[in-house]
C-alpha cells in the first residue's frame, strides 16, 4: 500500500518507513481480537447483571428504568444510542469520500437534535409521567385517542429500524474481518455483536442498557482521543493541514449536489423525534435537572465526537488513498497504528454498534408488545406482555443478523434511508403537541401514505425530480396529515391533553 501517495515529497519516505515499521511491530491476531472482546464482554455483562431490579419487575421498570435515571447516565445512554458504529466507520468513510461536506451534514444533525430536544424533550417527559406512557407510539395512541395510530406507527418503525439496526452489525463485521486479515470472517463479527447485544439488554432491560451504554460511551471517547492523539503526533512533522490543502484540496470544499445534501441531511435533522429508540430516552430522566443534564451532556459529547471522526476521515484519505469501499477506511487506518491503540478503538466501535443495537431492539420489542399485540388483545396482562416482549428481542436480533449478511454498500447512506422512512412520522408527532385540530385519521394517513411513498421509491431506486425518497415521503405525509385532519374530527381529549401539558410545563420548566 502506497501510504505516501498524498504526502509531500520531502517527508513521504520517512512517514512510509515509520508506518511500515509500526505495522511490523504489531500484529492484530484473531486471538488478540477475541481476548479484547472477552474483556469488554465480561465487564459489560457484570454491569448488566448487577443492574437487575430486585423483586418483581414490571413494564415501567424493564423498559424505562422506573423513570429514575440520573442526568449523567441519561446523557451517556442518549449519546451512545445516537452515535453508533456509523460514526467511527460510516462517518469516517463518508468524510474519506466527500471531505468536509460530511462534517456539515453531521453538524446540521447535531444542531437540529439539540433544538428539537429543547422543544420536545420536556413535553415527552411531562406527558409520559402524567399519563403513564411507556412507548413512543403509545403517546400517539393516547393523544389521538386511537390505538390504530400507535399500531401503524409501530409497524413502520419495525420495518425501517431492522435495516438501521443491521447497520450496527455490519460495522462490527467489517471491522473484525479487516483487522484480523480475514482470520475472523465478517459473519463472525456480526454474530459476536448480536450475542453481546442480547446479553446486555436481556438481564434488566433499560437499566442494563443505560448503564452499559454509559460504560461504552466512555470507551468511545477514550478510544477516539487516543487514536487522534497518536496520528497527530506521528504526522506533526508532515504538516497535515498544509498537505491536505496542497494534495487534497477537493476534500475541503462542499461538492455535493443540493439534492444529495438535502436527501442525506433531512432525515437526520429530525432524528430526535422520529427514531423511537432515542424518543423513549426522553421518558427516563428522574427529574427536570436530569433532563437538562441529558441535553447538555449529549451536546458536548456529540460536538467532540463528530469533530474527531471527521478529522480521522481526512487523515485516512491522506494515508490510505484509493480504497474502493469507504467504510473500510477506519479498519485500514487501525492497521497502521500500534496494537495497544487499535484494540481500544476496535472495542469502542463494537461498543458503539452494540449500544445502538440493544436500544433499538429493546424499544421495538416494547412497541411490538405495547402497541401491536395489546391493540389486538387488550385484555393481555402486563406479565404476559413483558414475557412476549422478551421473546421478540430474540426474534429481532435474529432478523437483523440475517439482514446484515446482505452486506449492502455505504453504511451512512443505508442508515439515512432507514431514517428517511421514519421521517414520515414527523407531521403526526408535531401535530400531537402543537395542533389541536390534528386527528387520528390524519395521523394514520400521513404515516401510511408517507411510508408507502418512501418504500416504493427506495425499492425502485428512483429519485423523482432528482430528490431522495425521504423528501417525497415527508411531503406526502405532511399533505396527507393536514388535508385529512381538516376533513375529520379531532378527538375530544385533544384540548385537555394540550392544556394539561402546557400547565404542567409552566409549573416545572
């Protein structure tokens, strides 16, 4: 590999020799990888097991931690759930291919998320406590006084989130395969991540997931700082930024077509209120102060982690040019650094994948039992509902594992397409909190027609007028929501729901 391709001629030979020497000094063997996974698994399993609630466990405890999660843990589980394997694998790969445009894409997401959290998080938190709501879809059913809304919304989430959850397993698979030089297969990596996901969420539900997420978020930060620090130290004599300007100035300009930028960015901009695994996190802080700490902690985490990942992507573009698969940029970059650093980063990426994966399957299992099964069998007891939801966890992990074996290209794009499908929830969510005339039929029409639009255009690989499916899905969903709501009658409880929400928010926030 000609690592000196993009480096200035004066230092090219020295850097090449230095990196080659590092590569000879370390070997990332399969046994070494498995040992590191074993340590992480043991520590995580201990945290998960000791998180169990003594005595009888009900739905609120298993899926929401009894709404008693402190600010730090809330911030870390929100961050780890949000910033998945797509950051250290997908975002690095996207930056490798497109340069600083990827940074703009991710910062827009971050700013959008913080704004939405300030606007929606208190409302979700108050509504959840006030009406004893457990799942995000249950809130829609309650607000619109129709269980069909929650059922349709849950079906949409199930369809769209299996590909997104599978992306986490894909990131783990690529990483294991590349770092072991093929000694461990892609499939082995995905299976390992799937098993760890199951163990980390099974013991104690949200209590387990939240605490293991916090543990994994710390690993993610330590690892990213370690890798960045090492590369900065190694490349400081080269003049990284001068070399970047001279040799790869194309990476410092935004060269995305507007349609591509909008299509990729729009779904992520509203991620905070359209992805149920993070929406459910808005129910868990124990008090107002914890909610504020969650938002602030996530803001700091997101900004730092985003900058690090994008800089690493630019460094990879200089050191390892010519990769056919951008998602391999991070794994190949790790082959250039000492084993002590690469193993920490390796575990952090696995941790990021698992922290998002277990949150998704936990939330989806809750929605399946609460919003789908309960809609058809309203007499179902909480004990049976919880038992069934635990079975669904296994089924969902298996489905994601099978989907991951398709090995679809470009992790970030696949993730964005999944989020694009979830974006059609936006009108019904917005209307639930801000439009008294919003109706159940309007909500169901928007989710159904918008979801079908995204699904059809995605499967047909067709961008009407050059715009991505997410754009058209949102337009169809919004139009359907407004038109049908204006033609139908709003539920009698709408005014009482919104007035009660406003009254309690004025008192507590």
